[in-house]
C-alpha cells in the first residue's frame, strides 16, 4: 500500500519530522526512535535527534506514561492491566508504568468504574424492564468484557455479585 518513506539526510529534516509527529500526539521514546529510524538509515543521526528531543523536554517516558494512564482510566474507563499492557506495547519501561499506575490509583476508584460499566451493560440487556433476569451467558459476556478492559478479576467478581445478586439464580441443594 505505502512504500518506504522518503529518506532524510540532515538533522534539521529529521528533527522537523519528529516535531510534526509530536504536534499530532505524544510519543514514547521507543515509538519516536522507530519512527525516525524509518526515515533515516543513519543511526548516529537518529541518536542525535533523539538526544535533542530529550534535551528540549519534548519526549519523556515518565511524563508520557502518567498522561497516558490518566487519559485511559478517566476518559476510556480502562483498568490498570489494560493500561499497563498498552504502555508496554509502546516501549515504556516498567518503572514508569508502575509509578504512573500508582498515581492514577490514588485519584480513581476501580470498583466504581467496574460498577458503572456493569450497570450500563445491564441497562442495555434489560432495557426499560428491570425485572428481566440476566442469564449466565450474558453474565459471562459482561465478565469477559471487564477483564479485557483491564480490571482485576477479584474486583469484577465482587462488583458483579453485589450488583446483580438478585439476578443470580439460587441453586437449591438436592
């Protein structure tokens, strides 16, 4: 579909590409390095531009991780496991990921986010009639979607039981 991008020869051209990319969205050090390496075969030139970006404070994995984690938990309502996985995929070191997740955990309530998502799913299944029972298949679907969203299994189970305890069928002893 797309060929290889035009190769750049000078530090200024490569720096300009980096700045334009950063104007569109923040990048991790790993992402930016990969982007620049696609544009130049000169490894030394890429290192020089990366050093210049770091020196100017334009790329910083610690800041990037904190901003990313905050945005994903507050806006997208994703759990810590999903956020950590996505940050690792972007080449962020684990020390930055754990400090970003700790910071976010102080300001967000995982159980409340799980509860919100469960309630929203239940409304979509039940519609206006709240007396309808939720079957096991739908419960498993909700459980799976919350795990994929990165929430801890213990929190998900606890909140599911608390919110739908009247809907969980009672098993009579034989």
